[in-house]
DNA sequence: CGTTGAACCTGTTTGC
DNA sequence: TGCAAACAGGTTCAAC
C-alpha cells in the first residue's frame, strides 16, 4: 500500500505528533515480521524518539542514546549536548508493507484489530503499529548495522540527477517498470507511481531500460518527480484503507491517470486503458499513447533487422 | 543478468 | 445467500 508519498505523509505526521516523546514501555502481539523482537523490548524503553524520517519506503525513528547507565543519582534533566551523534543514530526501522500503519492514539481507546506493537509514550498516548497482513517489517538497528542496511538501497527518486538516472536506466536490459520498482535502483517507487509516471511520460512499461533514448529517460524522470511531489502535497493515495498519522485519507487517488483505470478512457487520447502483468505486477497503461516495445507487438508485421551489436562485457 | 512464480498473511471484491 | 477464486499499495527467494 504505502509508497514514497504515503510513507512521507506518515513520517511527517509522526514527526509532528511524537518527535521528542520518550518511550516508556513496549508490548507486542505477533512478532513474525520483526527482525529481533527482544532487542526492541530491551532497547526502546527509556529512549526518546528524536525525529522521524523517511528513507525510501521505510520510516526511521531516530532514537536517543540508551539512558541505561543506571547510576544517575537523580532522574533530572538530561544533557543533550555532547553524545548525540555517536550512538544516538540508532533507529527503529519500520516498513509498512501493504497494510501497515503506525499512528499515535489515546491509550484509553481500544486497540484496533491486528495491533501487533504498542509503545507507551511519556505523555500517556500510545504509538501503535497495526498490520493485518504482516508484510511490514520492524527492526531496531544501531549505527553501524543501520548504515549497512541503508546501503542496500538505490537513489532517492526526488533527488536523482538527470545524468544518474539516465545511467541507471540505460545501462540495464530489464523492463523499465521492473527498474522503477527495484528498490536497489530507486528507493520508494511502487506500483501506483511507477504506472502513473510511465503514463505521463508516454512510455510503455515493458520497454527495456537500455532501449530508452535520452529524451525519453529525462521525460520519465521529470514525470516521476512531478508526480511524487504532487502526491506528497496531496498526502498520498488512499485506495482502500491508507490513513496518515492523523487518521486522514490522502487525495492523490483522484488524480490517477492509469493505475486502477482498466477499461476506462485515457485522459490524453481517449483510448481504453489496459491492464497487463509486467514485471510480475498489474500494470495499467494506454496502449495508444504508450507504444509497446518493438518486436513485442503482435500486429503481424515482422520487422527485419540486421544483427551484429557486439555486447560489452561486465 | 533477467524473468517468472511462489511464498509470506489477511481481507475484500468478484463471479457463478 | 454461499462459497471459491482472484486480487491487493511489498519483498524475497528459488529455479530457469
């Protein structure tokens, strides 16, 4: 469910709502989606949530240092000055999967179904993680392992330059849809925004990255960035159940041009939007203005080509 | 290197 | 109304 704009929306909401709060205790239900549940139960109580960030489709709850050095004579004011850099960059990593949600609520309110993790905060509220399918992920990571973990991911789609994007895409023979979805290429793009970007750029999802020309690649990058920015401004897409940290749905689903519109008319040319499986995922596109890759068309026309592109090796 | 299908788990929608 | 199949915003892994 949540892609970059939805995760950004949730992260901003949480930053507003819970940054600075201290975690008093943790309780857990099902934990099969948590890397090391015991680590969370042991490490989180007593720590403050310094801030909430987004990294691709992950949320990072940056944690204060463990204040476990028990010998403090009084429980008084803490020194924030010095060591906030070293071990302070431990974090709780949260991925919402398809159905995850992380939001604060009054402790007095009954738990929603599928509430699997509850953090009691120092102001009496609870930060609750719910996830019916448990496709999400949660992990407590200290500075070094966090760095290793984050290195697995590719570029931020909102930051990537023209040159970087062109190199990533044109150096690969995978389908462009697969490349957009590949988190080690770009971090944060999912099925909705991949399809929306390709529609806007008028590029068929099954085209191979290596076969896109420079103009197409740049049009695609701009389409992707414009769509992501717009979607963030509208607080994401709420298809069935996505809600932000304040329980509000997003608005961007009203702006979808391709995703979920099978059988409806293309807003640009009036042809009928089709759905096909590309890169293993439902893909919505306009067969008229997003031209299918050559050699993959079944128009009956055979295209003769000269052979002989010797490949370079890697 | 790249593709495909299955698996993870639950809920909702669709079709007969 | 009932029941089964298909499908869902994601990720990972084995097999080819």
